[in-house]
């Protein structure tokens, strides 16, 4: 295969730079187009672990289709590899760890203390080293458009017996090995929902080809992306509550598609060639009376990021790899926590921390609080080189798939998709993370003409909730008013009134209900807002929280700024709570309810107070 370049996303290079190019790191990537290796992120080597052990651990957190793909070495490419590194990237184990058959090696330019502009591809089969160009990519769009995401959700029954608790780790291991064998057997089928396509497990030794792995309207030689052409809507309602008529094909595109997959098992089919000759097979175990029995349903939730241009026959191995990774992670989770928390059901949670171009899947024990899992999260932050000052892997930070976003009553992240601001040479500094848009007349509540600051406050609260800092509902107008009464800021008659609130009250409520502190910025008039570009840019770069601004009788939410250091030109990204229409993102963006505003947006005769919520420092 002719590989002329290796692509590395800028986020991965920033992770390497954070160690000043002085630490050996594991590279995580994919070769989705079959030609170029793509380096998506990095991970630290664990203390005392070799690459083979490290790769198994790292891969258990990654979606199938994303793998450990190489190493960053703090030396120049001209320096001979140490025996330690050579041992890590050779041998039979390495061939299992690197499905592409090659290992990517990145080096430093020691003289200039930066990354070399060349990468080295080490071929596992021949041991040959090939130098190729290193291309830095800042936009992840091409990567996201080259994969199709599958989500496998099924419950597997696990049953085991043991005499005493000390036997449980070995019993769990045996059960997981049994489940893995079951999921890899010819009896396992993976049904891509809303299609008639079935992907089989690994064929048994009597299968002469991979054709048995794909059942339905497509053949193994079709591309994975061809699945989209066979997606169908649910049967249409005939008006009498009965589904009828023909199914209607969806208009689909690759970017953003997540396809659900269910695991099925063929009945009357054995798992091995030997069992085929003896169906039915009955197993009977005469357990002693003092044995304890455990039955548990394991909720599998597996993500696969499949190369869209690869043959459809590859899905079988990707699906199996994904479920086996998660079963291994669940086994580790139960074994790790059963002594302290007894036997806990493992649950998979998916995350996409800012800066990563792929998902991470972490298995947490149900019933164990986030507080008790802080040390686990801390080690994961360190392993995947994530910021240590913000929660990124709490359950509340779980990634929202498209179908889950659709369930939200409120629109989320309404600024995504806006056209550029038009500031020449400007640098955008935007809100970091998710928020929901709160505006007049929502929640079947009429607050037209008086509730804009309340709605802006609700947007601020949604940010802290969606970032995992708090686990509480978005406060209503009455709850906001009651909080101000409770701290002595207002009299009891304020509750239920239609009185306005401003930035000071917003900061008070954030502190009272969420424990969040804020900075207040005072601006004497709208014209002076032109001088606040640098200060606001610093806020969004360091804190990343939305800002509430009040002036006169109006309140707005600032989601970011586009500021030119050279010319001083400035525009503000405004989310306007005065909107009274439905949740129509096109109207909201086209009519400017969420959009870029120039300095003329602010009234030159009014003073303004800005509430800048501060992000707590915690994991």
C-alpha cells in the first residue's frame, strides 16, 4: 500500500506539546480511507506497563475503528531506536495490536525543539521503515465525514455460581470469556436497525467465504456507506392508529449519522462445528447446596466508528471487536469494585471531551456516586491528557447522540452553523460546551416584556448542568424569585411578581442555587462596550461560560466575541431571550435571534452590567 503522508490533527500535537516533546506517548488513530494513517489523539504510557498491555487498556476505552496506532518518541528520527522500543513494536503481539499492519512513529526535531515534519511507518511484516510527510490538520470535518457511526445496544444475560466471594474474579473472567465466544460465534447476528441487513459473527471453519457474514440486500463487496441507501422510516400511520402502506426511504447523508444495531442469536444453531453434530445439547451442573448464584443483565452500549469506504464485510470484525472491548471493560469494572461496593452492574457511558475527535467509552459501576469515582476520573484525565481543572467524564457529561438531542425540549447550541462574523483578521472566542436556549413564552409561561433576565439566567444554569457541575433542574421564574427572597435580597411579595431582575441578581441566584461565583463587569455606556473585546475574549478562553448582560430594560446572553487584536474591530455573538416563537433553529438564526452583532447593538445612552460566571476548578 502506497502511503505518502500521515495526517495528525492539531489537537493531538497540542497534547504532545504539553509535555514539551519530552515524554514517550502512545498515538491513537485510524486509517479510515485505507491510505493515510490519521493521528487523532495521544495517551500516556502507564507506569510499569509495556505497549502490549497499554494498548489493550487504551483500546478498551475507544470505539472499534479507532486504535492505538503508534508512538511519539522524544528523539530525532536519526537516532537508533532503543531495544525497549524495538521490542514494543515487533513480535506477534504487535501484529494483533496494530490492525493496519504498520506502526506510526513520530519524532522531535531536537535542535528546534518541535515535531519533525516527517513520520516513519514501521511495517510489522517486513520490519521495513518508510519515511513520509507529516501533514497537520486543524479541521476534523474530513475525519467525521469518512466514518459511519454504529451504536450496538443489547442486554446480555450473565449467570454464574460461586462458593465464596474470593472466587468471583475468576468466575467473572470465565463468564466473560463464555460471552465473548458466544458473540463471536456463527450463531450471533448484528441487525442494523431500520434496514433488512444482518451482519453475521465470525464464520465457522466450514465456511468457505465471508459471504455468510452479510445477509440482506447488500453483498460483502458493497461499501459500508451503502447501508445508508437502505435506511427506511417506520411504517406510516394510516390515520386510524394502524401502521400501513409502504415504507419510505430516508434522505440521508454520512455526516452525523448514528445507526442503531441489535444483537440477535440464531436458534437451533450451534457455536462450534463439534456441537453441530449433537443438537440439541443439554448441560447439567450438580452444584453443592452451599453455592451462591448470581444472575445479571449486562447493558451493552457499544460505539463503532466504521470507515465508510471499507467493504461491508469488515463490519463483522469491527462489531465483534467493539463488544469484546466493552465486555473486557465490564469485567474489569466489576472485579475492581466488588470488594468495596459488593456486586455492581457495569454501565457504559460515552464522552467526547473538547479537543478529542473521537468518543471515549468509560464503564462505571451503577449505584456508585460520581464523588466516589473521582480517583478513577482523575487517572483517566491523566491517561488521555485531558485538563485537570474541569469535569469531562462525569455521567452528566455523557455525549448526546442525535436521537437524544431531539428529546430535549429546548434547542441546544443555537450558534452552531452561523455564518462568519465578518471581522477581518479577528479571532473567535466562544462558549465552551453545551447550553440550551431559553426565551420568552416557553414552558407555557407568559413572561413577555419582563422575563428576559430570568431566561438568560436559565441559559447560564443549563450550561453548568450540561457540563456536569450540577445535577438539578433549571430553575423556574418563581424559584429564582424565591432564591432572592431566601438570601434577603427581596421581600416576600417579590415571589410571583413580574418585576425585572438584573446582572447582580443573576449572580446572587447562581451562587444561592448552584454554588457558582461570578465576576461583575461595569460598563458606563454602550459605546464603551467597544473597549471590552480583549477582556471578554479572555473570559471565553479561560472560563468558557455564557455571559449575561443587562442594560436599561433589556437583558441578553453573550456567547462569544470575534476580536481583532490588530484593528480593535469587535463583534458579539448574542443569544436573544426576547424571542417568542417556536423552537425553529432556521428562524432563530435567519432572523438574528442568535447571531453576530456589532457595537451599534448596544445603546450608547445606557449603562451595562455583565455577569461573568466562573467555572469551578474540579473533576
